[in-house]
C-alpha cells in the first residue's frame, strides 16, 4: 500500500455517515430549526398591460374597505376587481395621478400632479380643483393624523402651496405654512411617543425634516445634519421591541431609523442596500410580535429584519427593479399582502399564504440546485449548504450567506452536484463536494479549505459523484462511491475496488447507495442504477430489474421506508414508470409489492421521503406528490406552481428534516414545504357587482330598469380573493327565467338578449380557490314592456283581430326561442374557444423553451407502447465537448450552439419524425420506421449539417464549429420493455461513437 493510500485510509476509518448514529450513542440534542424567515423569498404575482394597466407605470396603490385595489398612474386612476385592472372612466380622473389613499372613513382619495384631487365615497367620484375653490392643483401626497381626543384630520401635501387640511368638508391652507421653507412637501407622519406626544413630522423636497408638537402652529427644522438638504420621500412610525421608531426614506441618502437613542443609517456603500434612492417603506407583522420593514428602492424591493437585509429583484420574479411604492395591507383572513407599484405595473405577494418557501435561487439561470445539506451549526441551531449548476457552493449560517471561492478550494462558478457530510467517531464533520467532470473536493474537520481527493475514475466531461456512504463491515471501515458514468467504487484499507457494469462496456450509472441491516444483523447494500435495483451481499453486486417485475429498470431514486407492519421496504423512483416498492426484509428474496400507488403527476420520480405521520413525499418532473396513508392505501395531493412550489421539475436531491419539513432541489432553486405553515382557508371572500350595462352603456345603481327597445343587458361581478384569482368560480341563475343554477365556471359576467318583459332577479354565487362559498348577491332586473306588450293593448288586439294577435304572439315566441338558441350557440362557441386555448397550453407543455423542439415528456409519449406494434428508430445524439465550449464562450454562445443543433435536426429529420431535446446537450430523434439504413442516413445528415454550421462567437475573429456523436437503434415497440431496450441500445451506440473518437454515427448491432 502506498504512503498516500495509508494516510487516506486512516482518515476514512475515523469517518461515519452524517445521518448514522453509532449504537448506544447518546440521543442527539434537539436543535432549533433553521429559521426560514430571513431566508425565504416571496412569490410574486405581476400585473401589467395584459391585465389592463397602462404602459406608463404605476406610482401608488391602496386597498379600500370593500377589498378593491386602486392604482395611481400617469394615465389616471385604475381599479383592480380581483380579475382585471380597469381605468376609472370619469374624464376628471384621466390625468397624471401621484397618490391614492384610504382615509379613516373608508373614502378613497386620488392626488393629481396638475389637476387637483378627487374622492370616491363608494358610489361615485367627485373631483376638486382651483376652479372649485381648492387652494392648489398640484397635489403630491395624502396623510392623516389624530389628536388626543381621537379626532382624525386629513392632510394634502402640495408642490406649490405647502400643507392643506380638510376641515368641515372644505380644504384650507395650514396656518403653519408660513414657518415652512418654500419647498415642495413629500411626506408626513405622526408619532405617539417619539419626541413629544402627538408630534407631527414633515419631509421636504430639498430642505430636510421638519416637525411640530401637538397644539403648535409653527414648524421647526429637525436639527439632524444628515437631513439638512435631504429629499425625504417617506416617513413611517412603528412600535418595535416596545419602543417607537420613525423610519425615514430619502432620495439618494439611503434609509434612516430615528429612535429615542439616536439615528441608524443604511446605505448602499456600507450595508448592501441595492440603491440609495429610497421611495417609501412599509411594515408587516412577524410571529414574535415585531415588524419586518419593506423598502421600495430604485434597484429592487428590500426586506429588513433586525440586521438582516434581503434584496428581491427581477431574478426573484419582479418585472421591474424600480419599485415606486410598497403598501402593506392586512386581509380579512389575517394575511399580510404587499402591493408594489413599479415602472412596469403592479406586483403583489401574499405573505404566509403558501406552505412552500423559496430557500435559495442558486442555479436558477441554469439547471438549479443539485445538492444541499441541512446540519447542526454547533450553536444549538442549523445551517444550510447549497450547491448548484453554474453558481458553485454557498453556506447559510447565522442569518448570513457565504459563497465559497477559489481561495477556499471551490471554483465560484462551478457546476456542483452533491454536497455531503460524514462524521468521525468524535462527531466532527468531513464535507464532500462533487464537481461536474468527476472531481471530488473534501474539507476535513477543523479546516476551512476544500482540497481535491485522488480518485480512480477518469475525469471526463460527464462524470460526477452522486452519493457516498461509509460503513463498518466485518470489522473493517469502508467507503462507497456512486458515480454517473462508471458505477460503484469501494475504498477499503487504502485500496480502491471498481465493480464493473453487469453488461460489458455498457453505461454504468449509480445515483444512490444505501445500507440496510436485515433481521439477523447482517449489513446489505442497495443501489439505484440504470440497470435496475442493485444488491451487494459483501462480495458481488447483482442487478434486479425485469426479473423483479419492475416496469422500468432505470432507477433514479432509492429510500428505505419501513411500513406499518415493520417490513423493510425500499421505495424506488424510476425514470419513466413512477414509484415502486420492494420488500427487502429477506434480502436474498426481495419482493415487488403489488399494491398500486396513486399515479404521480409525472412518470419520473426521485427519492421518496417520509415524515413522522407516515406521509410520503414523491418529487417528480412535474410537481410534488404527497401520499397520506388511509385504510385502503394512500390519498394523493399534488403540489405545483399555483401552490407556491418554486419550479415544477425536481432534481435528484430531497430531504425530510427533523422538524418534518420537506426540502427539494428544483430547476429553479431550493424549495421547502413546511406543514406547519399550511393554512386552512375558511374565510368567505366578498362577492361584488362591478358593472351594469344596457346596450354597452354603464348604468348606475343596484338594479337594472330596461326601457322598451333595448336589446342587451350585462352584469359583471368579481370575487375579491386576493390570491389565486384564476381558481375562483361563479354560477348564476336568473330567477323567473332559469329553472336551476348554471354550471360553475370562471366567467365573471352574464349577459342577456331580448328577455321577455317582466321582473327578474339575477342570483350570483361564487367560491374561491379553497371552495369557500361567498354570500350570494342578487341584481333586480325589470324589462319594461313596449306599448304593444301591455295588458290593455293585448286585450284590444285580441278583441280586434284574435287570429292576428295569436299569430303575432306565436311569431314573437318563436323569435325569442331562436334568440335563446343563438345565445346558447354563442355559449357553446365560447366553450369551444376555451377548449382550444387549453389545447394550445397543453401543446406548450410539450415544448423545450430554448430550442423550440419537443421536450422529454413528449419524447417518452412517442415511444410508449400502443395498441398496435410501433416501428421505431431512435437517434440519440450529444454535442461533443459541449461543457468545454460553454465554459469558454459562455451560456449565450452555448445556447446558440444548441439552437443550431436543433435547426440541423429539423432540416434532416423530415415531417414524420419527432425531434426532441432529451436534456442538457443531449437530443433525440424518433423515426416511424425500423429501416436502420434510413435512420443512419438521417443521423449522418444531422451530423454533417451540425459540422457545417458556423457559430459566430463574440470576441472571436473566425467562426467556430461544433460536432456531435450519435447512436442509432431500431425496434418494434410492443411493450414497455421494448421502449427501455430501444433507449438502452441507442445509448450503447452513442457510447461507442464517443469511445471511438466522437464526430461520428454508430448503429447498435445486437450481439
């Protein structure tokens, strides 16, 4: 044994898996769960032109007592009714609005830059300007204060006349204006304890901060030199830790907090604010009774809690980084809702509405998170490691992120797979990090730097360490390594042993290795491989696939979850057949359990995780499935984006922490599901009538009186749910006309044509996303009769010409029936249009966004067995040395290279072929034939076309060329095993093409 091998083995003998406790060890001390409060990113919903807002941006928002949201824009005042934004039609409000505000009485006020102000009392708007006695037309902002008796005063801040107040229904100038500088006013607030009781504060445009105490008329400058020439954009008083604070937002001067013990300043240069341009601040409640501060800046939204600062911008889902206003509103069901006005439109986030938390967005610009680790931090709490595609390794500890750099042994932009910890017998951790390309980094206990570890596998472009496991077997310590391209390795006594694949020269992929101790105390190893479930008896590995009865031998997930009777059951995740369970209580005779599981949302399933309640989480490529045991099996619940899940497509790493929180890496980052955050919404939402129209013209009032000769009436309504509005449903019944209520639909209006004269009531019902039924509303509708429809006229007509009257009535009835049939036809047409739109959405779900080709989901459907045998030829191809090209020229050049490959495949494959992106730089082409010669011709055509493509790389004088390697296989698909065999054969041919030098096509020839 070499000296280096001896040293390595000594280190290994001290290590045990991080999740494994030694026999007889003291029970681990309970640790505080990792606080997600300062870690999570909100889920944002954006509203722009597609939702009815103008393209000029929004400067301010507010929510009235009814639950409608109002926005001030350069194009006027807009209202959101739970479905769309719409401009207030009053011409007096179609001017540049600077602020919207709700006073203590529930009235909505709008300020305009040059045309005065307006007030909405819940029924109509009333505008005021200098022409009607208003002291100024240039209104910047509204504010409200209360005196010692609780009497409220409404204030308006102007650009040119100082401060105005509303007294006895009339606006008048404040007597204290004489003591203020000739400077526009921008903000106002009142504190209760800070300084003197009831102190009022004013922020100016360029002359800093001013104040006056209760009972005083004159204003005085606050002598804080930092604000002498500051533009004070906003003032917000709050109670925090039992003391009052005044938060001060300044333009270019950063953020300030004033307390009785002094000033605290946050800036871009010192504290990491994204910008020193601060527009305004808001606050929301925290579970401990204190407040979180939200800051609108020119470079994103900021959340401040104690000394922890988080920045949210376009990367987190905002459509604009310029946040002009942030407003916090408490919904009737007790949730804090943030409404943000920006240069793009309006953004909303409902805090705490989802049990899903966005823990990290690392890798979201590439392929997401492939490794993470939650472990004790040694101080009674927990810390979080996250590794990602293209963004290296980071550690979250003590409410701060640390990104590892080259000086710590980790390339900062590395493509990292797993991050794993093992512990020695003293409980000290050794951390392992796997890089794409086969390099393994290790950080030993007590060290701060990672160093490469010598390994026997080749450092090829596709190699990667997926998993490692340390165990004691027959009194000897050994460590196992599962790799992406060359399978399983063992390190024991300083010597490496490679266990070859079950099929010679075939790809040998092992994703996970697991130790299971049987009832006799003997240790067995199980591994998830592309050749099935693998079992190690201490001497050799055997693979169990079709002989075990597995529908898919490509295993991508492996977990041990004992069942209720104590049987040792392995849950297997497969690439194309969902989840399977294998009883390994007797390792020599494992048995596939026949009890069926509820179908997952996608056939690709990764590592199952079980919580203390026996609920099982299955992460797939199209959402997360939660299986809850019942008397007959499992109930199924699917989580997707609409539930707050960061990204629908999972990666291969999942974890259930000691606090029953489920963690998973996804293509968009790291997501966490916390059952304790699950809200059971039982609050009915307000249902409101938002519009009445007769022949397209608005009608005021709670009822409709339709004169003779009018044709169409329309009633619009809205459910103010503030969350998942697209899941709101409505149904209506026209009492006196409809025999029963209609079906539940998402349509939020109902219209009628040519109703017979009479009295009706339109009854509207609604329910929100949680199924809560709202209080129904009814709209009285009276259809007035024409003169010839009155009782007297009819009697006269009958007496004069009985037959003519009868014929007229019959004609009228027939026409009404025809019109009703026409209306029903319109409904059917609309239903067909909705169906067609759904089909278009379904088509998009089969597309790869980058290349425009079909995605893997569509590919698997094309090669799935059908009722009739399917002739199929499969071409699998891979861009040669793509990582090297991508790392050298960047993601943009890499993306263009992938698009060139896609274009070449389209030009060569023909109209009958299915061309798909299989993942990363891998592509596939399926031909409806078993003609190997034709398939080789197509593959060679693609290879030649790609080789002939010229890639113009920025910064390079000459164009670059790329090449591909391709493997071809043909088969007739009758069963699922035929599909798997076709993919495996094509993969073997591709492997042979690469092995023989790349830039070539190889046909799989059966032995």
